[in-house]
C-alpha cells in the first residue's frame, strides 16, 4: 500500500477509530455532526455513544486507500473489513475540518 498523507485531524480520527469511543470523540469539535447509516449524531456525547455502539456490535479494521479534497471537504475512501454484513466494503468518509478538529463527518458507500 502506498502511504497517504492525511490531514492531521483525519489521521487522528482513523487512529482513534481503533482505540476507544473517548479517543474518537476527542477528534471532533464540540458541536460536530456525524451522519452514518441514515442516522445523525450531534455533539460529543452522541458521537461517543455512536462509536461505543458500533464497537460493541462489530469488530473491524479500517484502512484508508485514497484522499480527495474539493470545496472544503476531504473525502477519504477506506477499505473496511469486519464481522458485518457486506464485508469487506469501501466506504467514503466526507470530512469537514475546523480549527484542527472535525466539524462534520458523513459516511457512505
């Protein structure tokens, strides 16, 4: 795999994704919004709960493979492999950054 140069907040997100819900929540601004699987999670408590629920339900690895930047949005394509229906899958993570943290994240296929 070639090495991607991800912006620091996005690299921190993917590192924290393999740690715990608290570490992941620290990657976001106070009023950040995450959209995933048809649900919206607003604020750090909701984002932490979202990560905790996903971690309890699934075991997975997440390997970024591509990065695009357009109109203030960083889109990372990542290969996700785990014990969930449809694995493996390439997901697209659409990040908006603000002052060194993630202010918005939308995940889709």
